[in-house]
């Protein structure tokens, strides 16, 4: 299937048809489609709208080679025209200029009234300080949510993806120029491109096995 912004899949179909693709065609993603994919990625929600993900699109042959080496030689990084590296900045909330930009944008859009912005100016630092070392975990969660948006939007456009959790964080950070940044965490890698294979749905466990009502053990639909 070729990507088409004019006839995207509906959300339900994109969710049902998405598979992790390991081999990709040697075919570039049109620039307008890639840009739209990035826009849909950053439309994802984040805690307090911090937008604390830092996303690097690895596209050059040299960068793909070094990234593949950091991912134990997995070929999908080399084959896909672009791999989204989802990183997370645990200290994004400390950047006063960026936070002010977030506040002003929300005010201009009338999404947050002044009273809400004043509250967030006090509440966000308190909340983040209370999290302590869990700030990294929360930032990674935000990045993972954004990555899910990428995968589903890509599927809707006729592209394919592969969630990757097999890589060496220190080496990936070197590739994207963050080797000396202790506050940046790598959430996952997501190659994106045109599938060179088709994969069937391997199935899921019955809902009653791992979905519950009110308490564990009370299986949903049991």
C-alpha cells in the first residue's frame, strides 16, 4: 500500500491492522507526509503539556549505520528511510523560557485561562520536585505516548513501523549527540517506512486473562 493523506485509514482500522514490520522497501517517505506524521506525533498529550519528549529523526546513511550498531545490528534501522528516536528530558520543566512559551501559547489559544496558568506556575515545580527520581519515568511515559501516536498515524497513512526496545542507551545517546546529557533518557526507537513484508495478527489472550474489573482476579467478561 502506498501512503496517501487523501484516503487515510480510520482510527479503528489503523489500530487493528498495525503490525511490527522488520523489513522495509528502499523507498523514501514524501516530505509532506513525513512532516504531517511529525505534526501528528507532537499532537500527543503529555503531563501538564510539558511536551518533554525530544525526538530525533535519523535519516542519513551514516547516522542509520551507527544507530543500527547501537541497536545490536538490527536491520530495520538500516532499511527504513527514517527512524524516530524518542528521548525524554526529565528536567524540561526547569526551562523557564520553554515553560513561558507553553503558558503563552495556551493563553493565546484560550485553552487555559490566566487562573490556570498561575496555578500551573506553582503546581508544576512542586509536583516535579515531589516526584524525585521518578521524573525520568514520567518523561519516558510521555515519550511513549507520542510514539504510539506516530505508529498509528503512520499506519493510517499506509506506512509501517516497528517498536524497538533492543538498544544500548549510552550508544544511542552518542548517535544523537547527547552522550554528556544525564537528564536525557531514551524511550524507544521507531523505524518508519513502506513495508516489504506482510505479517498476520498473532492473536491475543482472552480478555478475562489480563483485563479485570475493580480488582485483579475478577476477569473482564468472565
